[in-house]
């Protein structure tokens, strides 16, 4: 593993826990932010990461309890912004409880959280470089670093460089939901991605694999009002989410590419999980095509990436007004409350009812499963 400057090494006390930091959802005033023409740390994925058919086994660069370089970069940069006062509150002081019942839903009281944040993209050039306008960014230092691919044999960190083409911007959420909460915004040819494609899923899954921290989760919501570009959210969660330890029923698997698709049993919102032991690129391409078909059919969905990139959850919602769609956080079993009374009164039954009210019905769920098998069979050969 390549050495990197001491100022980018994370303090052990902040390694994936709730030590003293903030988390999710921002809503500052509109502010033009120029990424091009400024220097930032660039984390370059190795040549085996994105362009080649690579197994998970071949990708792992650390063993045991050793911290990965990318994990250290993200945590140290995020902690640095916390110390500099860029967050609106200390999210680690927010109260979390496990709701009594078989699901073990998680509930957080976060009175500073604002949930109607949006990224916005405008079609005009800002200076000569990146046409990015985020209403969740007020300062260039809210951009922690960028992710990019390289032709080198090992992943490495460049402490200061221009933002490259085809980068993923890693940006803090000044009103975080959890420790290490960031946005991941794919860009290509100085423009934001307008739709979820295989490359966006692939590089996001690769990010989770290289961070290699079991606390790390990534989330994607397919529908955002007035938003014309793709972004993921990611953070470190102190507990597994309820959906992750529900029983599963495998209905697709056994191909050469190692793709397995399972339905989650006894969960209030219809959910599928995708895993592979061999090939991120192929799995990402299959999921991307599945999501594209769902969007064409106006089926709302959410994604969650966990288990160091080895598992992707697909949550399926029935078509409804955008303002009523629920987030990937909620689909996974993590609920936010800004009001103390609601937080104190919430029950498992209320959470079960909320999730089930948004869930795709049985008939449509079977149709989605057939769609997934049809598409996956083209890739898993």
C-alpha cells in the first residue's frame, strides 16, 4: 500500500464510530462552486478496479483489522472539516434507539436534520471548467477529495491535483445523518450524470470494496424532485440495518459470473439483494440495466450497497407522488425524527405500516423478479 501524508491519516478514535461528529442532509443557499481549476486530493483506483473483469478476492488489498488507505482518507478528511466547523451540528450527540420488536428498526432523533436538500445542476458554464451548482455547498473545502480511475497497478493518493475528467466528487453533508456522511457525485466531461448508469454503480461499489469497512453503507434514491443528476449518499452506521439480517430466498444463481439474486423474506417493503463473488463490472452492468427498465416502467426504487460492496439491495416502491416516496435509509430500517414527541412515541407497528404502505404489490414484485432473471441471465454466462 502506498504511503501518504500524515495529515491524511485518520485518528483511530474516529474509525467508523460515533465519536464526535455530524451527519446527513443539507440546505444552504444557492452558491456557485467551481471544481475545475482548483487542486484537491485525488484517490486513483488501480487499473484492475474499473476496466477489467476482477474478482472480489483479487481486489482486496488489506487483511484483518488493518485500515485501508481509502477508509483513512475519507475519515481523516471528514474529521478535518468537523474540526474546522463546517458542520451545522455534532451528529454524534444525536440519540439513537432500537425499536422493540422482531425487526429491530433503528430510530434517530436529529433535531438539526433538514431532509429536503437537493443538488442542482444548471446548463451554463461557470468560469471555463465545471458547470456545478450545489445548493448544499457553501465553501470549496466541503469537497473532500475526488475518485478517479488510473492505469497503475495499485491504487494511490495524489495529495494535490486538478480535478480530472470522469471523476466522482466526495462532498460533505453539512447536516449529516451519521458519522462520515458524504455525497458521491459522478461527473463526466465536466458535466453531472443525468441518469444512473453502469459506471456510476460500478465505481460506487468499488469505493465500498476499497474502503473495506463493515460499518460503511451507500444509498441511492431514484427519484428526486427538480433534480437532473445522479448522486449517492454514504456514511458509517454503528449498527447493521434490519434488512441486512432478514432471511432470504435465492431465485437466481449458479452462473459463471457468480451473480446471485435473492428476495428478502418477511420484510414490509419488497426487497431484492444482489451479490457476486467474481465481477463488479458485470454485476454493476446488470443492476444498471434492471434499474433502467424500472424507470421506463415508472417503478420507484432505492439502492443500498453494503458488506464492503459485495451486496446490493434493491427496494421496490409502488408508483406514487414524488413527495410521498420514502428514502433508502427508511427502506433499510433507519428512521429519522426531528420531533422529540414523535421519536418517543414511535412503535414497530407504525414503522411496519409505513414501509408496507409504500411497497410494490405481490403481482408487480413477481414481474420485477422475472425481469431481473431475464437481464441477469444475459450477463451471468
